[in-house]
C-alpha cells in the first residue's frame, strides 16, 4: 500500500463569482473548494503531460540613477507623504492665525471708532 501524507493549506482568496459558477458547471463540481482543487489538478496534469516549461518574463534594466535604492521605496513614499501632511497642517494653522489676527484687528478698530463716537456724544451732552 502506498500511504502519502497530504498537507492542507488554509487560505483566503478573492474570486470572481461568475467565473467560479462557470468553472463549477465545466468541472461538474458543487463546492468552491472542490472546484479549485479539481482545476488545480487538471492544470498540473496538463503541464506534466505536455512537459511544458514555466512561463518566463524577460526582465530589463530600469536605468535607475546612482544612489536610488528601491528596496525602501514604500518607506520613502510614506515619509514624503508625512512631510506633505505636516506642511499642510502648518499652512492651515498659519491661515487660521492670520484670519483670527485680522478679525481681532477689525474688532479693535471697531471698538476704537465706537469709543471715539461715544466720547464725542458724551462731550456734547
């Protein structure tokens, strides 16, 4: 007897529902798990029978400038984004302070003109 140990990998994937339904009909399966397993079995069997080689993509040099290290590109992008957020917050605060100062100055001028008018009226009475 040939006993083999199979390991099962639990995973979560996003699959187009219409494609799954079409695959179920084509393979004669009812459950998603059975459909995926049967599809994988058929792909592997087909590849083993035809002796096909895995698909290879030819790579090309990107021509990066010296000193640019893309291994930390996401970290750099995050840092640049953080700097931009800080810049916008500072700019917004400056606008709020400028508006508040302008309003205070307008209120001060209104108070000053009100006091002048009041003192004139008091003198006339």
